[in-house]
C-alpha cells in the first residue's frame, strides 16, 4: 500500500508538489477500493456473527473477532497510512538534507 504514495510523491515531485499532497492524493484514489474490499469482507463474516444452532458459540466468537479486527483495521488503515507515510517521508527528507558532504 505504501508504494502508491511513494509513486505519487515521485510523480508529484516533478510537478513541484510535496509529500503531503502526494499522500492525500493517494489516499483519495485508494479510499473507494479499500472500502469496497473491507465492506465485502465484513459482509462475508456477518453469518458468523448471527450464527445459531450447534456450535454457534464458537462461530459467534470467531465472527466477532474477525469482524471487529477487520473493522478496526480498516478504520486505522484509512486514517493512519497517509499520516504515517507523511511522517516517514518528512523524516527521510530531513535526514537526507543533513548528510555531511565527503571531503
């Protein structure tokens, strides 16, 4: 997932844009596919959450774990990936500017 913002940043460098703009553009472009994948996974685990009958307890426990993990992972991924990319890219740019030149 990080290769998208990296590609966008390199492309946008040619257009004189910063890493923040690249991260925001990459997040905007990938928002719909990420949500579509997450929603289909969540709907796929829904039968486990509403299980009934023999063995329903273990199915509900598994469904709750998968559903909750996917939901939290999607929310955190959507919110944190662009900001973490921007933070790491900013740190990389600062470190590359501070390199002493060889004599």
